[in-house]
């Protein structure tokens, strides 16, 4: 994991983005254990709470499942049909927001807020 400590993107988001990319690309497989909170925090030089926040975010997005003291593990990922017209609609909406200067992490937060509201 490579963390840019001078980036305006919070470290937990950088970390979550890298892990989710590894999962989506298949480089991390279903059932694979993630590094322990302490181990990863020491490895990249951040506080344990930063790793906990990243793992909690990944869990809420369906990438991993944490099991108390047993650790965090990659969940099975549903295949996304990139040819689905809804996928194109979503891409277009995201591109519109990006073209208006809205940052990736803000778009993620907005999307997560909308999903959370829908789940209520």
C-alpha cells in the first residue's frame, strides 16, 4: 500500500480505494484475510484507528467482512455487467460531477449517503 501523506484525500480513503481496487481486479480473492489492523498501521505508519476506519468503510461498501478479533476477510464480489445501460448512465452522471470540479472522494460520500438514505 502506498499512502500519500500530503494528499488532501484522507488516508483511510486512500487505503480503502487501494484495497477495493485489489479486490475488484481479483488480486485479492474471496475469503482472503486482510492484514491485521496493527500490522498494516505499523507497515504504512499510521494510527490503528485510521485502519479501523478504512476497514469499516470497506465493510459498509460490501468489500470485506470483519469478525472481531479474527480479522477482516474479502467477501465475494458480484460481477458488474459493464454493458448494462444503467452502468453507462451512472458513468455519465459521475463524469458530469467530475467535470463540475467535484472530487472523487466527495462523489463517493454523496453516493454512500444516498444509498444509506434508501436503505432506511
